[in-house]
C-alpha cells in the first residue's frame, strides 16, 4: 500500500485512514475480501483444484486460503466445495463481504 499512497502523493497512514473512511475497511481487508469472493465463485462454480484457485486468487497457498476462509467465513474451502449445493452453507457464504467483480486486487 505504500507504493499506492506514494504514487498519488499521500503518506501511507493518511491513505489507509482515508480508504477506511470511504470504504469502511482497510485496504488490506478490502483486498482479502476480494480474493475470498473470487475464490468462492471458483470453488462453487468449477472443479478446479483448490491449490490452483488459491494461487489464481492471490493467496500464497491453499493452506493460507483455508486459514483465511476459516477465520472470515467459518468454513473451509474444501467443505464449501463438498456442500456447494446445500443452501445452508451458501447462506453462510453470502454473509461474507463482496467486491465488485471488475476489481482486480
């Protein structure tokens, strides 16, 4: 985020505070939420290996994606995939933050 702030002539602290005031979350949390949303769509909508989805969505590994899913959504990617057709599991996922599909974190 330091590079983004510098590129527009702001300190990183000011940029983070302004971003949070405008969006309601830190830039890091916003990016993680975007990654979760993209991964969730791939997990539910494709049969792509979870490790490949993790890397494609910007997570450092499948283990990292699993940790973030468990913390933020209360479910692992593998369990989401296993029960992707069950409405109850999808309802949990719908409560997660969403990002504009055009956003590329």
